[in-house]
C-alpha cells in the first residue's frame, strides 16, 4: 500500500508536468476533437521524431514522439495542419473528421552542404565548429543537437546539424545562466539545462526556440525518472522509499544499524503507468538484501580496531559494497514496439509487448565478464542494442544479439576515456578531449560500426 501511495503521489505531479512540456500551446480542455497520426520519412519509411504540427493560424501545436506519433485536439473540422521539421520540407495537411484517427504523413528530406568537420587517420569524423568546444549533445531523429562554447565570441551556442555534421542552424544562448547539459525526456523532447532552469528545445521555421522555463530541481525531480513512452504507457524507474541516500556514512560498527547497511542505492523499482486509466503495473521491485548483508558481515570480519594500519570500517564497507558485493545493474529499454528488461540478477533479458505481455526471455552471460561495463545502449533506427567492455585501457563496443543473448564486438573506441557513448542510425558517437594537448578542446566524434 505504501508503495502504491508513493507512486500515485509522484504520478499526479508528473502528469501536471507533462501538461506543461508537451508543446501544446492551448489547453486540451478547450478542444474536444482528437486528431491522431504518424509522420514518416518519404524515402526510408521510418518514423520521424520531433516534427512540429501546428493548427493553422493558431498557437495550438504539438510534436511527434520517438515512434513518429502525434495527437492534437482541435475545436472543429476540417482542420488545416502546418507540418514542419528543420531537416524536411514542410507541408500543410487538411484533415476531416473521417480521417482524424488514421493520418499518415510523408515528408521529403532536405539536403545540407555547410560542413564543419574533419576526418582523422582513425576514420573518425569530428565536429569542430569554429573555435568551439562541445559541452553536450543528443539526437532529434537523425539530427544532432550540440551545446557548445564558442571561444571566438565568448558565448554558448545551440547548434543543430544533420548526421553528417552539416550545420542546419545556430542559436546564441549567451543570455542564459551557465548552460551545462542537453536532456532528452521520455517523450522524446530535448531540454537545455542551465545552472538553475530547464528549457524545452523547440524547432519552428528552421529556428531554435527555448520555451517553458522550469526551475531545475523541480524539473529533474518530476521528469528525471521517466524512462520512455509507448502508445499506451509511461515507464518509470524509482526508489521505493523516501529515505535519503547516505553514501557510506558509518565509520565504526556502533554507527551501523543492526540489520543492514545505510546504502539505499540497492533498491530499484520499475513500473509502467497506463496513460488513459492511470493504472500502475510494477515490472520489478528489486532489493538485494543478501548482498547488503554479506557486505556488512565481510566488513565486520575484516575490520581490526586494534590495528593502527587497518582501514576505517566505513572504507571497508564501501569496498565490500562497490567491489566485492556490488549491486546488479538493471535497466529497461524501449526498442521500437517492444520493451526489453535487462534482468542481470537472473541473467536474462525479458521481452514484453507494448501491452506488457511477456513475449520471450533470453539467457545472457556477458554481465559475468570481469571487463564488462554496466552500460546498455540502444539504436532505435537499426533496432539494435549494445554494451561496452574494456580491452586493455580502451573500450570495446559489442552488439547484444536479441535472439540468443550472445555478444559480438563491432568496434574498438580508439580514444582513452570517451564520454557519453551513443549509437544512432548505425553511427557511433562520443565526446573526447585530448588532455595531452594544453589547448585542446572537447569535440564530438562519429565512427562507423561493422556489419551495419
């Protein structure tokens, strides 16, 4: 009961935030007629994320999610919809009431030619800009949103490029207070995070707009644990209680509770909420008590208060919890029309339909390798999943076979300590700064994968 109350209280607040951030300029309550549709690339037939749909001659609008799906309420039919995207030719569509529930719109891609890249001897393509350092990046469809600092002009910029790093548009954001991150929410919207605020990034008429300023702590607390959206559900990851996460605070046995360690990071909860009924379905509720107990007992056994050279008890406990008895890595990912639960405790991947029906389970062993790094990366365009292993001092990207659970290396990342590794439409991306160069700046790298 406490668990359901906890989820319901947070869900109510989250749904309020969705109303603020769905890029809908008029209230749904003022409109009663619903238009549903999907927008695809005319050439590839793939769905397009982040397409802007605006009711003609009004401020009412919305945008497509990761599946290219949109919903828009109007007051009457016929309705004229203005369809725009920075990488596609726009069009207007007239919708009647008969068509309202089954619109399919095809957009033609544009071609861009302004290059700001270089090719290295390691076959990486690098986004350099002009005297710029890349702070962060993410994707809108196959396009890339880049947060950068321009040293020539001493200000921050938002840059939109296509996947060839050809520039589409640039926005000066020097008026904002310390821009620091691009955050992509579970509904496919990108947000610019500054020191104290969050702004939704919105593209209209080939220009970048920042809308819906929200206090940053409030934004992260309400939307930060939403994982993804399906046509019927919202998926969340959360902690099942409100106990503050104390990081190995005990420095002696007397400071420890008698039952368990103070590290609350062990608890994980994955649940989905039906968008129409608000019904909650708990996918898994994990608490690895055995590992908690073992870590505490091992630390107590190894601790010697009479030995001046012995580690503090808190240091021993931290070592036991993070190295010897570290918690299993669990995550849930959406890949096209299926939900994948990477259940590493039980050494398997559980596959669910959008309706939350268990379709299949496949056994995995990659997580038992000592050189495995607990990261799962998805490429929704290619319908593939990847993870990372260490190879010497470098990283190796491997594809996880979603039919038999095996892994196969697809590339080695030939840079030390790359950051924010992602795969999108068959391309590898990561941030890297050469620290051996005094004046070197962090850049965005793109590489090709084998067998794509």
